[in-house]
C-alpha cells in the first residue's frame, strides 16, 4: 500500500534523559509514576473481600451441595432456614473458614504446570485490557506463570506468530481463530477462543471534512480503513454500508491498515474514515483529525470485538497451563467489568510498554465520558465492556458474514465449527471455579441494526440480504 506511511517514529517525542535516570521524557515519567500508584490500588482491590468472596461463595456452595446432593432437597432446606442459618449450622460441624483460606492459598500455588514461561502477543488497543492488566497486577504470577506480554504491530503478524508457535497464546480479533482454523488466508491450523476480551469498543470515525456529510447513502467513493479482513470491524462496516444501499465491494474502498496508523492516514487524507478499535477513534478526536460518527454499540449492543485464545495443540499439550491462563484472564476481566475500576485501569495500561497513549484518551474510552469531535460531550458507560462469554451464536454470526461476503464458498456446518473453536463450556467451567456468574445457554439471539439473528436459522439469515457477494 504505497500511499500509506507509518507514524511510529514521526510523531514520537524526542527522548531526553529524565532526572530519574531512565531514557524517557518527563511526561512519560509522570505517567509511569501515576501508573505505579494505580497498579498498587488495583492490586489492593483484587485482594479485597469482594474478590475473595468469589472463592468463599464457591466453597460454601460446594459444601451445601455435598451435604444435600439432591437439588430439590437442597433448595427446600435453604428456603426453610435461609443461607445464613444454613452456613452457621454447617460451620459448627466443619471448619468452613479454614477451608476457604486453604482454597485461596491453593489458588496461588502453580500446581503441575506443564510450561511456566509464556509469551502472549497483543495489539496495543483497549480491547486487550484484560490480558494486559493481568500482567502488572500479578494475576499471571498468582497462577504460577511467568508471562511476557509482547506488543505486536499488526494482526497478520499475530496470526503468523501463532501458526509458527512463536507465541503461546494471544490477543485475537474474535473471527480470526475461525478463519485460521478453516484455512482462510493461511494454512489451516486449529485455534480456539477461550474468552471474549471485550464487547463494543469500536466506532466509525470520519475526517473532519465530512462533518456535514453524515448520511452513509452519500458515501459512494469513500475510502475506509479496517484493521483486518477477518474482523468484526470489517463485518460491521460492511453490514452498515449495505443497509444504506452501498455495496462495500464496489461502491467504496476498504483498506487494511494497522490500528496505530489509522489516525495518521486520516489526517493525511489517505482515507475518509475508519471503523477501528479504540483508543484510536478517541485519539482522532484528541488530535482534531476526525470525529466519532457512531459507536458500533449502536449497531449491535454487546457485540464481540477481540478475544483471547491459543492453538488447539497448545491446550492439548499444556492443559494445566491453559487452565492457569484462563483463570488469570477471567480474573482480570471481572475487575475490568466493574466501572469503578476503569479510571485506575486507564492509568495502568496507558504507559509506553502497553498502549503508549495519553491517559486522558484511554480514560474517555473506558469510562464512556468522551468528546465526540463535534463539540459534544457524551456519556455512554458501556461504550466498552469486558464480558468474557464466548457465545457460540456470536461465532455463527461471524461465519454468516464470511459466507455473505464470499470469504467462504460452499456449505458451512455453522454449529460444528462454532462449538469446535469457541470454548464456551470451558469458559463456564473456569468462571464457576472463580465464583463468577455464568448465564445459561450457548446460542442466545442478538439484534443487529433492528434485525434479529437466530443461529438456528443461519442459512436463512445469509440469504435474507439484498446486498451480498452472491446477490
């Protein structure tokens, strides 16, 4: 792509020796100090009673179930005496507090891990928040893992490093493990989604010159950037354009651009807009290069964006290590879901070794209190969220879009592929072990731009669109 340039060096500040002795700017020094304080506070919170309650609740539930194995009897007993009285009675016979303490201590021990030194890749975007923050907060170490989280330039490189086994696990775009497993764009290599890293967290950002051209029906000839072909960004942008009557393959140009280069290309006039991950939508506003046209949550509220996963081979060879990774990331996701932790998390992930972004930009994304670039201050608390459930109906929807736009030819066994790649059963298992709530089912229905999606009717759904590759 000859008309693109990389801003990695051009817009970086001159590095001068700080008085602390490190090679960084004074501003970076203050950011690091701020991040250190936030790490300490979040660690304190992670050890507080509200997080210990996860393991305590699990112990209590296990004891009650052991004493009353029949569900009906157990429910009648608890209704009759109440949970508090029941636990008091059980405690008189069994050392519940000691068992809870032992459980918490056991959770900190590495156990029989097959591999302890791991390398995890990530793209520096807010979608990777759980797997990033698990590092400075010590969640990996608590599980006996020595993890190196490695910043990576682009999604094709993430794919290649996973296929070549240079990374043990990684931050994925949620459709990527489906595509890699099916051999789309690469050699077929079975991959798995362990958790969804984030939901929502994307936006359509346009150049300031288009602030009076907000109707997508008028966007014929526009050039848009997306981070990767097998991405929710690509699928949602195509869906949005097609609903406006534009064919995304013929009426506009879609170009793959690494997220970190999107704002620079918008400013240079190489693209008219992008559907990209945060923080780059907010960074465009911060640099007055563009405005937020809409949040993707307005297209599909609760849609998946990125995922955490690894290869099927790694799981088979390292089941205990995989379980430890699972627990680490799920613990981080639970903390990230709580809105009261978001400002602290912004401080933790903003520094150079992680996102390398102004804290103010990250804060606006995570708290949902943000400037839209058109003079408005918005308050959208769920602009980004961190629900880890890898719903298999999400996988089926992604597969329908691959079919719709010609990435997949022929018939697809939607359910078989979804259940093989998206590890919903494992996610529920490890969430229960951590005392986290797990919703029922595997194939919930979703509403995308006012249209219901039912995974049981996937073929019918694909054929229902007026604009598609085959139309």
